[in-house]
C-alpha cells in the first residue's frame, strides 16, 4: 500500500517537473499548432530544465516532509526566498521576484505580500503552481488539504484569487491521487469538492464552465479561460485538460501547451494531476531520460510518500 502511494507521489512530482520544462519553451506564445508542440514534446532532444514552478514545488515538498505539515510561517517564507536567492534565473514572475527579494532581505512576509499590486496582493498562479505536494499526504482529508493549501499560499499570495488557485490545485491533485487507477475521475465530484472550499465567486464561475469544455475542441478552452499567469486564468484550464486526459499525461501536456500563454505552469499543473492518478509508470521514457535532476525529484517524492498523516500544530 505504501509503495502504491509512492508511485503516485513520484508520478505527480516527476510529471509536473517534465511538463514545466517542456512548457517553458513556449511560455507566452499563442496560436501554436499541434504539430509544432508534438515535435518538441514527443521526443525531446535536449535536457528538460525546469523553472520556478518546480523549484518552488520542491521547496514545499521538503518543508512538508520536514515538519509533518505546514502553517504560514517565517520558516516557509524564508525557504521560498532562499530558493529564489540561490537560482533567481529560473523564470520567476515579476511580482514574485520583488516579493522574494524583500523577504530575503528581512522584510516580514505579512508586509511584503501586501505590498504587491497596490496593496491587493498577488493574484498570480504562483501559489497554485507549487502546491501539488499538499495534495499528496496520505491520510489527509480534503479539509486538511484545503487549509494547508491556504497556509502555503499566504506567505506570498494574499489576494483571495491567488489563494483559491492553490486550494483548487491541491484538491484536484488530492482527488486524482485518491481515485482508483481504473476509475475515471468524476468532474462533478472534483468541481463540487473545490467549489465548496474556495472563497471567491469568481473562481466558482470558472469552475462551473468546465463541464461544457470536457468534449469538443481544445480551442474552446482557450476561448473561455485566459490561460495566463493569474490563478483564475490558469488553474481552471489545467483542471479541464486533466479531466479530458486523466490517463494520458503526454496528451494532457500537449493540449495544455497548445492553449498558449502560461504554458509551463498550465502543463505542469495538469501533469501533476495525471501523475497523481496514474503513478510514475506513466512518465514517458523519452521525458524521464532528459529530465534535470530526476533523483532529486524522486527523493523529494519518497520523503513525502512516507510521511505519516500528522497534523502540524502551531507555529
Ligand atoms: O504568482 P507568481 O509567482 O507567478 C507565477 C508565474 C508562473 O507562470 C511561473 O511559471 C512564472 O513565470 O510566473 O508571480 P506574480 O508576479 O506575483 O504573478 C504573476 C503575474 O500575474 C504578474 O506578473 C501579473 O501579470 C499577474 N498579476 C496581477 N495582475 C494584476 N493585478 C498578479 N497579481 C496581479 C494583480 O493584483
Ligand atoms: Mg515557470
Ligand atoms: Mg503570484
Ligand atoms: Mg509559468
């Protein structure tokens, strides 16, 4: 049973890292053809170097494993900032770079997070892009997943939509990991579980658009969602792609990249869900062969997978 769970945790983190790297070549592009995407994704010929999405996801995985859970804490904020300081070239959003450099120089995270975007805080998808590990702790119920996702978001993203993105992504990964391998994840169940635990009406409206997009052309997804670096623009698109291809990470990643816009992040989030559902046997061999630091990603997954479902109580 432990080893079955471990294959899912490994699958989620490895596929997220691969998809992040594959998508990063197309970030910001629009109007990509399926052939163009397939040529780059089916048999990558150069190392798959991941971006800030995976770097920060690994920080969160390590923090969870070390503490047995998480709260919004100085230690968590410092861990995110230390990672940025060590490798600031990994493609961070402008708000994130500004915020993490403030935290690195001693500004409290409660002050720094509020300083972004004229005091509203970031509604970027950065809290969602890193949150998959929160959905991958065996024994946690969905309410525990949601509250840990909120806590993980708060140290950088205080805007309610930025937080909702993290809650939605963590719950989608958690439900994918808890759905038996041979059972198709239920869109209704997933959307209901997320809608009842997110805070904003804006997010609920995006979730309600998903069922109509599950069949038909991918172009309808990018017509409906902005597919940009905001939580609202990216997370519902990733969930839609996952629900269309829950058992086929390569198809999901190609479709996610084909949407254009925030391609690394949408592909990585959809792939994290596919991997949680399918396990690491679903990682394409041509990706595994090129992934940067695969042992490091696998080790982070294995530490998470053996974590008991202890709740971390208090700062
Ligand atoms: O959220 P964040 O870490 O961004 C993650 C993205 C992913 O695509 C990564 O792959 C990386 O490329 O960055 O960083 P932020 O800079 O806080 O937010 C990302 C973007 O969301 C910003 O650059 C803005 O374009 C947008 N954004 C906002 N726009 C208007 N008003 C975030 N918050 C606001 C806002 O309040
Ligand atoms: Mg990135
Ligand atoms: Mg952000
Ligand atoms: Mg991105």
